[in-house]
């Protein structure tokens, strides 16, 4: 395999996107041999399946010891994002801190008063395994979530800790909902988050409906994911979330754009952007680039200066009349402001607005279409969204490092 590690082996596709590929279903199938479109369309089924598997797991030992001092969700990549999902669904009224931990082991303060949720799609992530081991040694309550018949399950069984199985979908980024729902239900068992069966059912239905709208056979002019993907062609995407929930969705979109479509991307909270990063709109990829570009041009022409494409994710799901929800008003005003700034500078902007009653459903509504868009952007460039040579090569090169990477 060493002969392949030349920096270019396995890099296929083409720099200029071909919009016609997205209206050619057979071409998309040919460029998606691993079935990433099919896996992404399974999001609703993942919610139902993982909820059923969590219901079959005995979580009574978590409940018996009552409310913990803190919850640590340990994992890397998509597994790590589940900690952010738990924190945002639990909201600011959560009675204990929820900490996402994305490196090996657990924070030094973790002890018998705490709960550690170790998450790994494969069940062999060094970060999750080290967290499970550390939690056991320190006497913390442990919950493990991952691939059945894996090292993580064996570790949980040795510690007599609950293990929630998640059927493996490769790559891990295709298992977001399969991983997130067990984390939420484990936290529910100790009274930290309010997620009921109706919330899960409505979220699954929402994901099913979005998968239908974004199906490969739906042409670009009626498919919101294809339209979003084509708007991002040849750009540097900047994705900002108006709220903590929307920011989780923004960072998820950034992850999938980088991995599936191999696009450089910036993502974060709109509040943070307003303290400095909003200056990007004035820069050489923002207003300065736009001033010399034909605003009616649809195609990325050879030699054209790369420009920013802003994506604003908005979440007005809370009640602004409630005093505790006043930050929502500020967040929405910021979203209005940044859209106005972009318009004044000629920077194109896509706006995605959360829909749904529960926090979980609103999050799903902001994640589903962008997940598909990242795949369609890859396919428009003739790329296989599942096979990412750089990821495989990095794993091989890291084998010399103790513990390696997942």
C-alpha cells in the first residue's frame, strides 16, 4: 500500500461541477457505489431502529443512582457531535453540565458522581475506548454506544455497564441519528432531557419526508438539496447558525461538505461571527470578489475568482414572549443583519429555517437537506462521496502512532 501514498492516488472527479450529472440518476448511482445516498435516506429508519434498541437495554442502574454531577459524552467525529446534540436538545434549563469530550480518556475531574457516555460507531475508536476504561477505573457510571460484538461492547460487559448496540453503517458520518438517539435516551433515563416517543416519531417522519423531497430522481428545480449544492459550486461555504441548535446543524454541514464533497468550509455561531468573522464579507473572497463578478452568472468559469457563499441556519423555535427565551430575539435580529450585510456586498446567501415542534425535530429539519446537498455536490464533481482516499491514507500513516485513529 505504501506505493499509493503519493498524495494523488485515488483522487478522482473533476474540478468544474457538471450540473447535468444531478439529473442523471444512473450517473449518480455509478458515482455512489457505496450507497451514501441510500444510507442518508435511512435517517428516519435510524431514529426508529435505535430507539427500539435503546428500549431493549436495561438502563435501570443509571436511574437508581439518581441525578449525576455532570455528563461527559466521549467520542470523535460524528460520535463526538452527539454530545453537542444532547446539550442543545437538553437546553439551558438542563440541571447539570453536559460536556463533549473529543480526545482520549476523560477530564481529570470525572469521578464516581458523574456519568460517562462512550460513543463509537465502529466500537473501536481509541477515544471512546479510553473514555470507557477511565470511567470504569474512576467509578463513574458508564453507558457505551456502538457497533455490537465490538471491543467497546466487551469493555462495557466487563464493567457491567449498559451497552446500546448501533448497527454499523460505514462510514460513521452516515450513522448520525443511529448514534444520537441512544445518547438522548440514556440522558432521559436520568432525567436530563425531555424526549418522548411522539418527539421521536415526528422527527423520524420529518427525516422521511425530507429524504423523499431530496431523492435522486427529483430534478434540481424541485429538489432543495440539489439546488443548495449547485449554489455552493465553486465557492468557499461559510455556514453560521443563529442559535445553539442551529450552530450544531451548521457544524454538521461543514463536516459533511469537507468529507463528502471535499470543500473547504467555515462554520460557527452567528454571535461569534459578529465579533470578527463577519469581516469576511468585506474581503477578497467577499465584497471585493463580488464587485468584479457578473451577479447573473450561473456557471463557474475557468479562472474566475473563488467567492464566498453564505448559508445562514435560523431557529426561531422558542417563544420570544417568554423572558427566559429573550436571546432568541437577539439571535434572529443578528440573522436578519447578516443577510442584509451579505446582500449589500453582493455575497449570495442561502437561508435554512428550522421547522417542527420539538428541539429534536427542528434540528433534524436543519440537518436533512444539507446532508443530501453535500452528497450532490460531490456527485456533481464526479466524486464518490463515500470513498475519501485522504482519510484511508491518514489511517494507514497513523498506524505507527500508538492507538492510531478510527
